[in-house]
C-alpha cells in the first residue's frame, strides 16, 4: 500500500541549503543566476526558445539506437523507448533529463526518486503541450572515477561493499564479474526468494562492465515509462563537442566565466564548485587524470603525457573521446547533445547548476530550467499510528531532538509553577514596599525571604521538568526509535537506504505507486505510507 500522508515544504525541513531555498522561492538575490523560473508556466518560454539542429537530432537518434543494440535491448522489448528515440528526429520533440553516478544496485533511494521525478515531469509536460513529445532521459555519469562513492549499498543496518581496485578508471568501464560475492551477501541478508535481487543478478552478471549493467537495470525498472538512457562516453557524441572542448582547454573561457559568476554568488551563498583552468580529464590506461596547464604547454597528471598547444589541438581533433568533462563542463556537454528543456537534480546539483549560467552563455549553449527533484519519505502505517497516538507530527521529526522533545513534553505535561512563582514574588514585593518605609531591617529580612523563596521555587521547577522528562521517556524513546528508522545515522532514508531495503518481489508496484504520488515542481518532501 502506498498512500500520500502529507507534503511537507522542503524549506521547512532544513534539507536544502539557503541558495536552493531562495531559488525555489524565486527570491530576487538568485534571479541573475538562472534563465527560467522553476514553475510549470515557464515552459511556454522554454519551449519557444529551444531549437535544435536537425543533423544533431539524427545523430542523437542513431547513437541511441546503436547503444541499445550493443547491450542487447531490441525494439520489441522496449517499444515505448524506441518510439521515443524515433521521435527525437522531430523538431517537435524535446527532452527532460536527469543524471547520476552508476551507483551499485541503484544506490540510495533518491536515485529512484530522481528518475521518477523526471518521468513525471515528462508526463505532465506531454499533457500540457499535446503538440510536442517530451522524452524523459537518464544521463549516465559513466566517466566519473570516484568508485568509492558508488561501491556500496545500505540495508537492514548493514553496508555491503564491492571491493575492487578501480585504478582511477571511469566507473562505466569497470568489469562486473566480481560482483557475484556481493549478490550472495545480499541474498543471505534478505533471505528467501527476491525478484529484485534476481534482477540485479541478471543485469550485472550478464554484463561486461558497469555501464552496461546499469543501463540494463535502469531499463528493466523504468523502460515501461519510456525512459531513454544515454551513455555519454561515445566518440560520435564527443566529436560534436570538439569546438567547446578546445574553447575550454586552450582558451580557458569556461573558467573565466565561472570565476565571474562565483565572484557575485560568493557574496551571498557558499559555492559548490570552483572549477579549473581546464575542466576536462584525460582518459588513458593510467585512468581518468587531470589535464594541467604548464609554462611550456600542457600535461596529464600522473602520466608522461605532455603537449604544446598545437599538439593538444590535434589530440582533441583526433581523439575527442579521450577528453572527459568535469562537473563544470558535463552539464554543457549534456545540453549540447540533447534537445533539452529541463534538468532534474537534487539540492547539491541545483546549487552548482546555478553557478553555470555564464559558462553556458560563453559556449552559446542554451541554459535549461533547473528543477529540484521530488523528495520522498516512506513510513509504515504502524509507525504513523504510533506517532499520531503520541501526538507527534512527522514534521516534528525534522527538528533537533532537544527541540521537539521540549515541545512534546510541554504539550503532554503542561504543568508548571511559573504563575505561582510570579505570584509569590509579587506578594513578597508588596510586603517589602509596605514595611521598608516603616522598618528597613524587617524589610531587608523580607527581601532575603523573597530571594530564597524564588530560588527554591526555581529549583522546584527544574525538578518538575526532570520529572516530566522521566514520565515522558518511554514515549519519547519510542518516537526516537521511529525517527532513527526514518533518518538512519541521522540522514534522511532516501540518502541511505537501497531499493532492496523497502521492496523485493513487488518492486514494480512500488515504483508505480510512488510515481502516482509525485507532482513535479512541488518542492516538497512527500511522506508516503508504505507497508
């Protein structure tokens, strides 16, 4: 069962930073850093402004068909996906895109929610603009080399780790044969038959590398919604990007544009990315390594590779596939090869996209709408019932424990002696005022009584507060236990738990039910009852 319990505005949860909070509220301070206001009505303008070269459309469709063919997905297995790819040749078709690292077994739940958010946005736009086809796209961050960040999953209080020496290679190229050990551990941990784990095994064991495995898995989960996956580490797409690679690597104009934006944004908000003179890595047998400018030319870190400007220019022309964009240039590459309207990302992604408008302008690439993904919190009916019985709202759990516990105790045990203490102080002060004019020695004794009495009453109030805490401890401990499930290790569950932690044999129904509850651009965390 998946039922929407409530939507909580993200700005009330502390889950987004000030930049993102100001962005989704469209505050004036942020407006210079984006092109389109993050609301459905802005898509009239986005679509009107977005054009895409026909030759690039044809190339994109050809590349995508070829990529699907290489991993063994045929048209009859993915009719809606292939229809969407076909439609990309039309000037009336646009994309909405999300992207992510190739997290093991999809990684934390927000991987799932990002994709569902993108699918739901495409569906809403398709209804709003019936003369256009809007295709949801998943961009694989296959060239990333941070293996440690994607090499584990969390569920049932355990961390399953894929131990592999990645040798700084792009994660998409890593072989998946050694993953069988983790699959065995996963089965043992979950116990019994599990269709989702069967799917993991089918996708990973049958694949040559992590990119292929991830695409097979993502297609199995989301292909029914027409989600199109794109592997960006493709020489045909990189060849289209050659002029911009040169502009960045040789002219360093991306860095100049980023510095200009950062100088303005830094006065208001912490920066997410700082960029480099050259915002590309070089791919070789030595892994994905930085390209650095030197006095005499250019060098690739941790390798003997050096170039002068002429040689670097020739290398880009001959082997664009060896040049891998970093966090600054990957969004530019994405928007350069896709007829895209919007990018759907998490709070961290939204933050760094808002630094890039000037970089896009420098390279004459349209800047899309930046959409904050839907956030989701899953709670069982039993836990929701317990919270309700104890008069605790789900919103309270986003507060610090000291804060909500104090509010809870005050609500359940409102008893205090503040009024009585005030009355005692007032009566004794009246006595002081009467007596002092007649006998100041007696008046001084009353002053001392007042001080002692108020001190004793203050101590009694402290003891009373401790008594209320003790009498509430069973209840507050029970709520803390629920909070620890919703916020494992103090972090929202969507950033920790894997899909296998919440569903197994019914994963298709889970995805469908969650998708039904998501509304694009709501900027809320959706609390769903799931049992």
